[in-house]
């Protein structure tokens, strides 16, 4: 698969969260694919945004359609540093492609 093919498929999957982690001292952080590129997890990245809390957990009471809209708005917020497709190495792009494929169709335990 060419670089352009991978970028096209990632753009189609966007916005999508690929990983969420949290620590007691720095709060939550996340990695995501957005239409213009990717967001790398950074320690404390949500401290200014939500005091380190994971905002989507507050949206659990919303319906599926509203949840998706809130999540999309959250990921497309200008707060996040986006690394553009052109700034990704081929290795990084391949890893993001693999991560998105794992999120969209995770391996089932047998």
C-alpha cells in the first residue's frame, strides 16, 4: 500500500481516538487521528482543557448521536497540536495505520 493510500484511509477513519491513558499526577492523555494529521499523547495535555479529566466520560448519559458529535468537536478543538500527514515519517504513518486498524477491528479473544 502506498503512502498516499494509507493517508487516504486514515483521513476516512478520522476523527478517531487510538489510545487513552491516565496517571494520578498528570491526568488523562490521548492519541488520535484527525483529518489533517495526528495528535500524539503528551503528559498533562488535558490539564488546561479539563483539569486532567477525560471529558468523554462525562458524556456517557448522552445518546449515541450526541456523543459522536461531542467527541468529534473535542478532537477537532484547536487546543491540540496536530502533526500533519506530510510531517510523519513512513514508519510513523505505518504505525498510525496499524493502530487505527486495531481500533476499528480489534482482535477477539478466543
